[in-house]
C-alpha cells in the first residue's frame, strides 16, 4: 500500500472535498462525488475499528487525514489515539507516535489474570510482579504482596520510562 504522501493529495485539495470538525473528529463531504452526496458524513468503520475515508479514489485512515487537514503534513510514523478509542478522531485525542510509543498505549490483554497491564501473579511466590518493557528489555519493578502496591510500582515505572505514553 502506498504511503499517504505518495498519493499526491494536497491539503488544499482535501479542504476542497471535505470539511473537518476538530471538536467531533468527523469529516463532511463538501461536493458530490462517486455516489456520495455533499453534506453527508464521510467515512466507513473498518473491521479493525478505525474509520476510513475515500478521497480521489484512495482510502485513508480518518485519523491520518485529520492530522493532514489540521497540520498540513502526513505523519511520518504513527498516530496514537490517546483515549484508545480508534474511531475518536478529535484532534485533541491524536498525537504523533512511533510504533513503540503507540504500543505502550494498548489496553491490557484480555487473557490477563490481574486485569491490569504490567501486573502478573506468581503462584509459587504468591506475590504480584510488576514489570514493563523498555527497548525490548524487561524492566522488573518488584514483587509485591498487595496488588495495589504492584499497581503503584507499575505506574511510577511507566511514567519514568515511557513519559507521556506511560499508563
């Protein structure tokens, strides 16, 4: 698939075809084209939870279009949805991110026994372990008898090592 910047779309052309409401994150068609009438909300929910929008016969992810619409450039890497809601494309909910940073903002895995990201129970020790990954290495944040202590350790470690992408 071609990168956004390889498709030749300009910010000016985008603004001729669509309007973007930064408070709602929605695009509205300004002209009738390809069977889509002017005045209707543009975009389709994709199976992965992201909204996609067709512009000049190319399909774009709406969050990337929102960034381009507001700032005039397509992000070189990824865009993170701060609140983890993939179809919430309000500009205040979007931030530039590397792949690693974006992965840090993932929710807890469904199979997690603790239900808390970075917290694991060790049956043999009967303690909670807090850990996180930094540059593909595990950072051990201690063993804790109480799950709340493990949560505090994870939170502090996440902020220390991941900054604004910590959770």
